[in-house]
C-alpha cells in the first residue's frame, strides 16, 4: 500500500525566514541559520534521524537491549553553487548490551533498504556510517 504524500506548507516571514508546517508539526526555516534551521541542516538532520530510527527499530526487533542511541552526522558541501552535500559520515553511539554484528546489520539494512531519506537523495553522494558501543 502506498504511503500518502508528504505535504509541507511554507509561509515567508521576513528575510530568509519561513514558517513551515507539515501535518500538525511546525518549524522555522532560516537560510541564515539564525531564527531556525537552514534547508541543508534540515536535510542532514533528516538523513541522520531516518537512519537512527531505523537502527533503533531493527535492534529492538532483534531483541538487542540498548539504553541509548545517539547519532552524529558530518556532511561536507561543495564549494561552488549550489553547495550541495557531497559526502556524509554518520557515527552511531550505542549504549547497552548489543552485539556488533547486530549493529552492523541494522546500519546496513537502513542504508541499503529502509532509509527513505537516503534513497530520496542523489546516489553519487559519498556516504559513510560508523558506530561505537558503550556497555
């Protein structure tokens, strides 16, 4: 069954600031990253959060007992306009009694199959994931 379309409405506030709404959620978007996150920051946050949610879901389904999952993404941008994202490194930090093989499998499944944000982006972006586990 197809997912319904994602609809977002943006209303210009001033300068490069827009009020954005999607469903019941609201956020401020600012091209200067002062009043809110920039569009590229939103993209990078979306990628990291999509993968983190996948990893949490897959580990839970695999009965891996974690206390915390954190992810950090560092995305490099092209020096020339349009300054697109050209590479990204996602590092996962997981606390709990989890097996490294299970983490590697969850990350691979997210990247290769489940993360809709990643699969919506250009395929020529260099992309790396890493993780660490604290027990």
